[in-house]
C-alpha cells in the first residue's frame, strides 16, 4: 500500500471515529427534542379532541403567561371603542393576556370543530430549558380564522417537559 493511500485511510478512520463520537454525544439532545415534539403533538391533538386533562397537563403551573399580540391589520379591523358609560364591553388592544385554562375551556365548550395547525417548527434546547417557535393557523369548522407565529418556553421537570410561557401574534381575516 502506498504512503498516500495509508494517509487517506488513516484520515478516513479518524473522521469516522470523530463522527461516531459526535453522533453519540448528540443522542441525548435528539431524545429531548423528540420529547418536545411529542408535547407539540399532544397540544395539537388535545385541541382537536377537546381533551382538557391532557391539555392542562402540558403546562408548568396555573400562572403560565399566555399573551396574544394583534397585528396592526387586526387592530384596524376592531370595532370602534364603546361609549364611556358602557365599561363592560371589552376593547381589543395590541397585547391581550389570557391563560391556557380559559383557552381550553372555550375549546371544550364550543360545538365547533377546532384545530390549530403548525409548521416551520424550530426547537432549541439544552436538556433543561427549551424554546419552540413555529407558524400556526387556527381553524373553526375547517375555516381559517386567524394565523401568525407562536413561541413557547419549556422547562424539564421531574414530570417531563412542561410549557412555561406562550406568546403568539394574531392576524385575522379582513
């Protein structure tokens, strides 16, 4: 075997060894990413099935921030402010707070079929904290009612991954 072939064979062997080490070190990250992907799927399916217990189990606690941010286009479509004497009418504002409990309660109570669709999902995690960012569209009886981008923060607890915050942009038809 020529000297050049020996060098090439040695280089290939070293590269294969390094690649195997890289793959071995990446397996825990892949496992955690798979677990987070499972959280996303449970979120999606629990909305479709109106499964409140499964949905609620995804969250860290009852105080998880849940913020919707309306696009300027959406705000322009909002009705004019009510007269001052009618303070009970809620106006749409740029940022609307809520919580996951009122969201799932509404889903469970509505007779309409509800689905939230996700795509372009990006997951960043280090084994203990994670962020998930994706595009979404929200559908009632198969009609797209709003869409935007959504981001979650997650924490890995003794019970597994839990959603610690939700923020999303809102654009509606108009």
